[in-house]
């Protein structure tokens, strides 16, 4: 084989690059580590930003696994606010972060599309607000919300035919 068969293609100028976190230039403006000091961001802050960003996506009904959602519902009944970090766990380093998100999606949505939109929104929000580079966003879909599954106070059952009966 000759060298003539090898083609080196330079990057096209019209290709869009993924925006990087502001920490890509150490010590530069907006950096977390500068000659004047260091800025550290708590994991709770990153989790809250990720949780809010995930909830903004159409098709996300709720977040968290069953137990966390039940506790959140109880908290809401007694006048407390639903936690923005419910269903989100993060790992934060000096310049990077990673997130795991548990979702409940609405019935009828394309789960891969919702997951991609959540991932995109979380990465954009966290990188923009914190300057941390998001290395990964893992999404686990725990449940699908059916439109007629509104809670009635009896453990989530809706009104319907008596148990055992399959027809009316």
C-alpha cells in the first residue's frame, strides 16, 4: 500500500464544537483556580442545578426512585417544598463533575429523546453556572407515569372496579 492512499482531512470551519467549561484556561477569567485564590463548589449546588435543569425538559414527570418520590409527596402534604435535588446524585472534583439522575417519564414520550434532552440541558446548565466540566450524565428511567394515575390518598390507586373484577 502506498502513502497516496492516506487522506488527512483538516477540520471543517463550519463544524460546531462543543462548548467547554471555563476552566479550560487555568488562571484565566472565570476560572475556578486563579493566582488570587480557589473557588470550590459544593456537591449540593451542582445537584440542585442539575435537578432544576432536568425538570425543565418536556416529558419528565418526576424524579427519584419510588421511596424518594413518596417522601417528597409527604413533604409536600405537610407544606414543605419538593427537594430540587431529589433523584440526583453528583460527584464533584476540583475541575470536573459527574451526575446520576433518576427519572419518571410521561407515557408516550420517546425515552431516548427525553434522556438526550435532559443530558444536554444538565450539561449546559452546570457548565455555564459552575465552570466545572461535566464528564458524564448517567440517566436511569425508573417509571412511566400514566395520565390516569393521579394519587387519591390510598397508596396511588385510582377509582375503578372492585378488586378481582376484570369487567364492569
